C-alpha cells in the first residue's frame, strides 16, 4: 500500500508554471484615452499614455510578482501579413498620431529597462506574438495567463490557461468562454469569420449575426463542417435558415478568407527573448534615464526601482 502511494506521488506531474502574456497595446490605448493631458516629457511631448501604462504595469508586477512574463506590442498596424491577404483589414481605423507613437516607443523601452521580455514585429500583431509564445512554452510546462479583454485571444485558451480582463477584475478559463461569447474557445475564429468583426473591418457572412453564428457552430461544431454540410442548414429551426444556406454557398470562399484573418498565428518570430520568458536583470541606467526624460514623480520612480529589484535612492 505504501509503495502504491509512493508511486502515485512520484507519477504526479509538477504543477504548470504561469506565463504572463500582456496585450500591451490595449492598456496603452486605454491610458491614452483616459489619462488627463497634463503629463509631458522634457521636450514637451505628451506622456499621459506612458504614465497610465506604467501604473498598470507596476500594479501587475507588485500584485503577481511574475517570474515568467512577456509584453506584446502591436507594430503591424498597417504592415501585418493580414493586409496582404485582405487590404481592407483594419482600414476603418485612423492611423495613430505621432504623439501616441512616441509613447508606444517609451512604453516598450520601459518594459525592456525593467527586464521584461518585449515582443514586437512589423508583420505580426500582438495576438500572434502572444499565441506563438504560449504555443512554444506549453511543452516546457507552462500555462498561459493572458492579460487582455480582447475576445480574439480566447481562442488560445486550453484547459489550464486563463484570460484576465485586468481593468474589470474578471478572469475566465477555457470553459468560461461560452458563457461570455456563446461559443467554445476553439470556435472563436470560426465564429468571427461567420458574424464578422467590425473592430477589425471583417465583414463576415451577410445576414449572419452573433446569435445565428453561435447556433450554427453549436449544431455543426466548426466552420469546415458547416460548409461541408451546408445543405442541412435550411432544415434547422432557425429564422431565415434557407437564406443563410444560400449565402453560405455563395460566400464560401469569403468565409474561409475571413477565418484566415481571425485565426491567431502560432509561428511568429520571437526575436531575442529569455529562455522560458524569465524576467531578466533590470538596467538601472536606462531606467533612470527614462524616469528623467518622462518626468516621473518620486513615487513612480521608487516603485519602478522596487519592481526592478534595485536599491532605493
């Protein structure tokens, strides 16, 4: 009996280590729109987004003390591989003003100075970088903690992962996606391909809304199965089912194209990152220089040094 218990203990796999993956752009934009325009750097440029992002980042680091973390930034706002597939992708968005672009650069520099792994690429979006990082880390015993409210990222969730809407204090795992979006985590890309995503300027299939898309995927399981068995759609107890079947036949290639756009890539270049996305040593000189240039107050400077593991002044 004792031997059996011992074998059971020895066979128990070690707990998965959390890998924190931050969708930085969401929090930079949020700070840009919510923080008062009263912060300026030494050259007079606004820094409200940097100050707001720094507050969020410091709170996260102080609260969670993550050992493995990556901060993903969007540098592919108009040069992403998706634009080659569909030039109108995100064409409904205005380009970021220079005042904001400068602040994105400062936020990246701040993360790097703190020893955090920074992910950015001119052809891949932050979602792709987060997906690739998590996909590559899973075999090494990691689970993902994705810090973002973006529903697109829910498609990445596996059994032990979680997504965290930090601003609202809401967390959910793979099994919580359906309650939020009406479909399973694995169906998110198909769901967005069917009903569209106005934020990214993806039209979806005409006449199919969120509720209809969820019903279709609940019945067929996937977009591929739906298109293969499209003749069955007209028999569903769904208002306008016959018309949906017709449009799905007519717009089959569009549906597949939209799914290419809504599916997060898992093969983005990672660049120079620490093994296991472990936190590296902070650069005290760069951190001090940024604090001076961005005119951080004494409390923010103290918190930055503490978060970096540096001695206080």
